């Protein structure tokens, strides 16, 4: 009887100890983290939770990281070097680093785009554009899309009315219109464009900052 | 005496097995013939009207139909015939109906219809259940409709079916607002947790010079 109890207790203890060892070993195993990004980004620097750089990776490069909290900072021409936090869990994963240009570069792109867009609007809507002007032209963070707000000439900025928004996109070295000016852009007015991009255009203010 | 009892017992056991075999055979027959079908209840007024499903006369208060669209015609002397179709689903656990309340075409029909009010009430009850089912399915497909119509002093948000796509269940959100409050209506849709860009939106009385 006593021997049976000792045997059962031994089995239970072995299972518990084994489980604890497995969890400890498994959690201390480094995980493969792959970084992917567009060619506009030269490299990405990985920092630990003490803000110390521990690795620098190129596109599609994999690093082994222990479970924990980290940051990554992209570098490249005109790339915003803002730190982004990420966590490594108990499995391998891929992190896609989005292209985010600096505000100064986006402003430059917007200035370059404005002339081309104004020209296209006047050519496409010659009669309407006599009464409208561009009050807000914004290029979004990755430089792949932008939005324009057209307001009636002389509109009272304290009570904006009859303004319309239009999506723009790069075309070669210039920019082109996507769809028609609308009060609100939707996946029905701009087919094939994601609603998250359209929301950015819809959120543009009719009053220039 | 003993032999007699034994013989009765044998007969009873035999009878029991025969009944079991018959029950199994019936269950198998219905299992095979009704597999892939759904029970569709028939509720018509007057209750003695003739019901044709896919051109075949059916009797009783229900029929088993295969998944898909089926046409039916309900007719009776002194009443106008009524025809429609039903889209039968074998996945639908709730009851499905063929229902029709025939309209009298002459005084004889009107007199008869007045004499069977319970039969017409039964059809109305089924109509209410079906309408509720349709409403629940619609709300599941377009959850924003549960918030609509929405009215405040600045704007009204409603919805209508998209007539340009009659074969689909797409909807168009309609916004009635003066220009200065259009963005307020859009913000209201965002406040409900939706991205307005995901919808087909129509501003009532908008005169967009660029379109």
C-alpha cells in the first residue's frame, strides 16, 4: 500500500517538475524574428527595453530574439526615424516595417504635387475649377497616396460648406487624380482602394492649417 | 398447457421483431427519401385551396423540398390565384413556410372568406414570423441598420436598398443634411464604430458640380 502511494507521488512529482522545466526551457529559447521592408528603408536597428541597440538588419533578414519587449528604428533617405515598440512572444514571427517619410519630405512632396494636381483639375473640370481652389493637399506617410480638399473660392472658414475631396496617387515622377471630387470617398466611389486610405482623405480638413 | 404458453411467447417475440423490422424499414425509407430536404409548412387561406409546388399538387400541412428555389401556386374557385417562389435552405433550423391569403374575386368568395377568419389569422401569424426572420437576417448582414434611421436637429441618416444591384442585398446609406453638417453625419457613423468609407453613401439633395 505504502509502496503504491510512493509510486503515485513520484509520478506526479516527475510530471510537475518536467512541466516546469519544459516551460522554463521553452520560454528562454530565442525566437526567429524576420524583418521585411520596402527598398526605401536601408536598414532597421533593433533596440532592447533599455534602449540599447542590439542588432541592425537588412530586408528579409532574420534575428534570434529572446521573449521580451523591443523597439525598431528604420533608417533611410527621408525616412522618419521614429522608434516603434514590438514584443517577441513564444513563437517565430515576421515584422513588416512600413515606410514613413519625415514630415518635411511629405511637405516637399505635397508642394511638388500641388502644381501637377491643380493643372489636372483645371483640365478635367475647367468650368467648376473657376469657382474652386485647393485648400489642403496632403501626402500620406508612405508617399503612395494623398488627398486634396477643394473649397469654393472665398468660403467662410468658420462655416465650411460645399467642399469636396479627391484622392491622388503618384504617376511616374508626378501625381494624378484617382476618382472624382466627392463629399465623402468610399470603396464605391474609388473602387480598388482600401477604405483605410479613403478614410485618411475623408479626415482631411477643409481649412488649411 | 406449458406448450401453449411457450407458443404464445414465441408468437409475441416474433411479432415484436416484425414490428422492430417494420419501424427500422420505415425510418430508413424516410431517412433516404428525405435526406437533403427541408420540411416546409403550408399555411394557406382558405385552407382547402389547391397548392401546386413546382407544378405538382401537394396536400397536407407540409411538404419536403430540396435546397434551392421552388415555385408555388395557390388557387381556389371564387378567389384570385397567388403564385410566388420560396428559397429553401436545408441548413435553416427554423421553420420555413409556403403561405398565402387568397383574395376573393366575387361575392361567393367574400362570403366564404368571412366565414373562415381563423384560417386568415393563421396566415397573418406566419407572415409576422417570416418578416421577423427576414429582419433579423438583414440586421446580421447590415448591422448598422439597427442604428437607423437616426435623426438629430442637424442631420438624418437612413438607408435604402441598392436598386442598381437588384440581385444583391447591398444597401445605400442616405444622409439628409445641409452642406455644413455633412461631416457631422459622417462623424456619427464613425462614432458607431464604422468606417464610412466602407459604405455606399448618398447625400440627399446634394448638387455636386464635379459629377
